C-alpha cells in the first residue's frame, strides 16, 4: 500500500498528545493532524481494513512522518491549526478566506473620529465589531453620519482645516476642527455614538426625546427639529436591523454538503443585532465527513486567523462534533473567556439555526449552478479545440497610457474557473515605451523563463492580441526545454471590436477558428480575456496613481524614509526642500555634501 516502512516508526511513537506531519517524496507536507494519543492515532492509518478511500490515497503518498509533542490536547489543537495555515496541506480541509474582519473605530482624540478599521489594533481608542464585511461597516458609518455629526475625516485633513468643509454644510459633521461646536456638545454626540454601537439604541432615542421636549419648551424649535430628525433616522435604522431577542453575542453556524461541495454559513449577532452573515466554501478532500469538515472549519475560522476577538461567547452548531469539548477548551483559552457550544437548540436559537442552514443550502445551490455552467463551458471549449482535457489556462494582457507605467497581467483559470491566488502582475521595464511586443516578451520571460515545475505549465495560453503578439509568444516558446508544451492561441477582436466577433488564431495565425457568438466556449474565452484585461488595467491605474502621489524625493537613489523625513522636517516641507540651495541641504542631519549635491541636481534637473 505504501513504501513507507511504518512498523519501526510506530514502535518509536509515544502515547503523549501532539501533532503529526505527513510528508511525500518531494518533502512536501501533505497532511497535518493532532492526537490525544499519538501512537494510537497514527497507527490507525496503517490498519489493513481501511474503507475510507481518502485515507487510502493519503497513506499511499506518505514518505515519512514527523511528530511534535505537546503538554495537552488543547496545545496540540492550537499547533495543528497554525501548521495547517502555514503549509496548506492538500489532504487537509482548508479554509481559504482568513482575512481579518473589519471594525468601526472610535479614536481617543480630543474630538474623536469614527472610522473603518481592519488589521492590528494599535491605535488608542475603542473598536466595535467585528462586522462580517467591509460593506456592513461602510453602510453603518454612512447611516451614523446622518444621525450623529461626528467627524469621519482623516487626522491630517482635520488638522489642516481653517474653515468648515462640505460635510459641515451637509450637516453631517458639527465642525469641531474650526470651533463650530463646543467640546461638551461634541462629547455628547460621541457618547450617543458609543451607546448606539454597544446596542443601547433605545437609550439614545429616550435621551433625544427628552432633549427634543426640553428644546421645544424653551422655544428652540430649530434644535427640537434636529433632535426629531435624529430620532426618526434611529427608528428607521432599528427597523432595518434585526433584533436578536435575548442574545447579545452569538454565532450561528449553518452547514450543507452536496455533490462534493461544502458550504458553511456563519450568522453573527453582536449587541442584540444581527450584524450580517458570511458564507464559506472550504476546500474539502474527497470523502471527508461532516464531523471532520466542521471541526476543521471551527479551528481555522476562530483560531488560526489570530483574530481571537471575534470569538463569540456562544456558538450554535448544526450538529454535535466528536471533538467539541476540546475545541471549547481551546477557544476558551485563546479568547480568555468562557466559550460554549450549543447543539439541539430550541426557541430563538433554533430559528436562527434554521435560517443559517437555509442560507447554506441556497449558497450551495447557487455555487453548484455556477459550477455546472463552468463545466459546460470547458466541455464546449475542449470540443472546439479538439482537446481531451483542459486543466489549466492562462491569459496575458498589456496595459499602459501612451507607453507610460506599462503593466502586464497574467490570469489563471483551472477546472473551477478563475484561480485568483495564481494571478500575477509584472511592472514592465527596460523596453521602448509603447512597444507592446517587447512588453509581451518581458511578461512571458518573467512568467516562464525559470519555470521548472511542469504541473504549473498551462494547457493553453491565450494572448489578447493579433498575429504580432501571438508571433512573439511563439518565438519565446521556440526554445522551450520542458516536455509539456502549452497551446498558444491569440484572441483577435473583430473589425468592429464588438464582443462575439472574436477570432481565435492558432499556429502563429496560419489557422483561424471562428466560434459562434452564443457558444459557451466563446463565453469562457471572453471571460478569461476580460479578466486579464481588467487585472492589467487595475495594476496600471494603481501604478499611475502611486506615481502621482509619491514624493519626488522617493525617486532619488539613496534617499530613504529617514532621510526624507529629516529633509522635510529640517527644511519645513517639500517647498522648503525645493527652494534650498546645496549649502542648506548639507545642514540637514544625515545628508552628506555628495548627497546634498545629488538631491539638488535631481530637484533642479541638472546633469
């Protein structure tokens, strides 16, 4: 079954808890697992009566095994998830989306600022969340700006104001930067924001009602009308947000598994409000059981990402899992508060679980429908090109403005459609500006010049262009050393350049293939071509924007961040640097006479 001589290895194994890593002949980690008893767990892989096909395939690929001992099973669980994240083994269940969740940030300034935040929480202030998506944060900030006139501008913009900005004119900011509101009034608004974000919106409404009545009794009808509008917006916002009854903090996990696909839907409740939902499609090896999938998901979702603040006190599961107690202990340890799993729930929890499961079921049906469409497109393309199989396709495009800031893109499609992780951009240098043929040579050389892994060689390479571009690609592959040779296809636009009139160029343009405009094969080609075009333009725009916004000092070799800061600080900003002579530049700490002359010449275009 395997060339791995497991019997001597098993004799050396301990019965202590720990983590084991299985390697293949190329010394790549193919599986990471944990065990309460290492000897017992690892031995189970080498029984003669294994019926699980996934385990049989895994064992047949083992070359050697390494173990790491831990003090407890919880420590083993934590280490296992860290190693899965590090190695991404192909036989483990992998949760690809592990980006940190966004928060709403209320700064600790004299006039606090409301802002979107994602990443490490180093700034002083309060963080509210996490939210399931950036769109949820942006929508909340937009609505709060209408209700509470608290600034949302950047600190540099706030400090530079000498008169009110447009947000003040729109009554979406009270203008603390120019003294249009007293500190006491501003802090009152900040206090209401804090109450609202902690789920006490009814307390805010009650306070505003009292202030409206007080203003009305004092005949200050303008102020009363302002509070009235705030109350109306708050009540409208309350109606839009679902109220989570008696549960202030709860995660509800829905699960669906169908036709080899797994969907896990997380419904997040914080401060008695449903903040939103997030659907995950983990990469699941064939024949993986639901218990294994959900256990791996919980570990990676809550532990591996390092964002432990998003762990809810209570997590509702769709079914009981064998390692539930160990996972509870691990989540309690990393979050430093008690975490409970709930299964077989009733009442409100059951309603939320039914909703999460319903969303998971709907998501998998949509995903399955999209996958069926992709499968159909691949089948048609194989028929058009006369190929038996297509596992990987790549497409190149070039983007620039009048020859400046040239960027080449390479997008990758596998059997599942776009594989975003494999996308690459290349900043094209050392060519004549505007020479698209040379740019294509540059991109192909960057992509394939040092390629040695035939598994990465695509079956088809699409070139967005005519015979000239395709000819350059064929010239590059004329001296190709690997056994696998990709098929080169040019995608030439029709005379009117309208979608549906594309012509496929093969054999350097000597052979042309016209595909029907309504053919799924052409739709797939258009998809990969448009994706490469979009990716190239996005990279070009980013590069162009960066060039416009970067300091001219960044262009000078030898002038790093510290020297730039010293120049700007010592000479009073960029204008002071530009107007300084060589003698003044030499006075800046860290600037030698040679460097001062170099900076002066660069700023004044002297050779």
